[in-house]
C-alpha cells in the first residue's frame, strides 16, 4: 500500500502474526462447506464481548471441544457434553455461548439445503462488494446482515445479532470487505461471481 494512503480495513489483521495468517488464508474467501461455515459462525458466537485474537488463539481448543465443528455431532450433544466442554483446559467457560453453539448446530442440521447454501441464497450465490467498502468505509452492520440475522433467529438460532452476522458474512466471503489494495480482494473478484451493490442501510 502507498504510504500516503490512509489505513485500510485489512490493516486490522496486521497487528499479530496469527491474525495475518488468518487474513491471508481464510478471512473473506467464499465458503461453500457446511462444516467450515458452521465453524465460522460458532467462532462469532464465542467472540461476543472478546477480542478476535483471543478466539483465534483458542481455536484448536474449540475444535477439540466441538468435534471439529461437525454439525451432526454437535447437534446431538447433551448436558454432559456442556460440562465436558466447560471443564476442558483452555476453553472459554461461557455456558450460554456453548449452549448457543449446540442449539445452532441443531437448527443447522435441520436445513434441507445445508447451512452454506441457505446463507448464500441471500445473495443468489454471488459475492457482494458494496460501494465504499474497498476504500475502508466498513460498517458494523447493514441491511443484509439484519435480514440474515432476523431469518436465523426465526429458525431458532441464538447469538446471531446483526453485528455478529455481518462479521460472519465478511469472514465466510459472502461480503468481500478486503481493501482494494489487498491482493486477496483482487483474487476473490477474479475467481468468483461478484455483485457490486450500493451501500445498504449501513450503521
């Protein structure tokens, strides 16, 4: 990036090597795998009230606790599993979040088309690039995230507010919020069908 330009959104990931690796290898790459989609959604649940780096550092613990985020297995968890997870060394002991992930797995397991396809239907399978976002004008939530969050809650999911949902849409590549100067931005738009849209009731 030219040193005369202002800091862009992708610079957020440059404060820690783990963050940088996550940005380069995962964040914003379009997901079409139910297990990975559920893992990203569960990570957003765990992140509520915490820093993202805190969750990244505990990611392997999360994977251990939740059977690598296998939706069917997590959906079958009982109270004994909740206690097992709570007692796992290194785990964030937030029972409401743990139960929310289990609940969300049960909801996801009932989706006939699967979690990934269900989410992509909101954009007709296209990656969204909003006006101003490649230049760093990134909201905390928007009209799309509010619509998706409302639909998730109607299905019965919890810990899926519009801010959490916006972060999930970014992470799973449904919204491409990489900076215009980021090489990942260019790779995504070169390899996926993209819809360029005006800003959508952003906050």
